[in-house]
């Protein structure tokens, strides 16, 4: 399968929402907000969402989940350890940052963890990469040479660990053990900012 990656910066923090498509079907990864913009993009590109996948459940990554799952009647996939965050503003950080209650009305339909996963026609490997948050996951599409890393690894930086439940040492271990072992030419799509490669981060990332 050839995956096409479309990046939209959504929500108050410009979170990267990725539309991963094969022909007309797509996965929506981290719909952080601005539902109307996201819906128009899906319509303009004639894309049909089959599921929402969350790399983690901080408020800036889930802002459009509710509208999206209601409009398209699609399930949410995320890590077991943060499923309550999806419905609880005190856990996902929206209450902490005073941005209103950003949450969904129900728990995710499915949880995914370490290992091979298949969502619709999309097959990928899930790496549990905690540190930025306990349920952070990264999605590796081996055949397409791409990794969706959420807020674990950025171009020249790493995810913050000063938020509740963050753990710096755990984050570094996640990156070194799970991501830096991937092929050098793996393209890394992060939760914020531009993409990078494993090789570039090995050579230039000051935190590693």
C-alpha cells in the first residue's frame, strides 16, 4: 500500500493532524481542533475517514474528535492507559491550561498497544513510546518508510516532560530504543513542526 500523507495544522497550538490515505479512504491522526477546516479538507480531497487514531490524548490533539466521530460515525483508537483522558478535561490538560473543557462524550471504541495493528485496510506497527505522556504511541508504516511520532520526537527537539505524568528519562529511552533503531531514512512526522528523519535526529538533535 502506498500511503499519502497530508498535514494540517489545527487547533490553538497548531497541532499536526495527519490524513493518511490510500486512494479515497483515510486515517485521521490527532485531529487537534478546527473541525470545519478538517471537514472541508476531507471533502475537497474526496477522502472518507475510516477511523481516528490518537498518538496521545492531550487536549491539543483531541479537539475535533467529537465532531469528527459524530459526523462520520467512525471509531477512535488509542492506548489503553489514556482512554479516560479522552473524556476527562482534568486529565487531558485542557482544565489545567484554562482553555475550556476539551473532551469527547465517550471512551474510545478500541485501544491499541505495542505490536502490529490493522485499522480498516491500513496496517502499521505500534510502538509504545511513553515519556511525554504515559500512553504516547508512535505508528510505523514500514513499507512506506514513515513514522508518525506524536509529541515524542520533533525536528531538533523532543517532547516536553514537565506536564503531569511526564517522565524525561522514560522519553529518552523511548526515543533511543524504539525510534533511533529504525532505518536512517525513515521520515518522522511529529505532532508539531516540520518532519525530519531518523538520521537527521541522530546527527543533530541536541537532546539525544
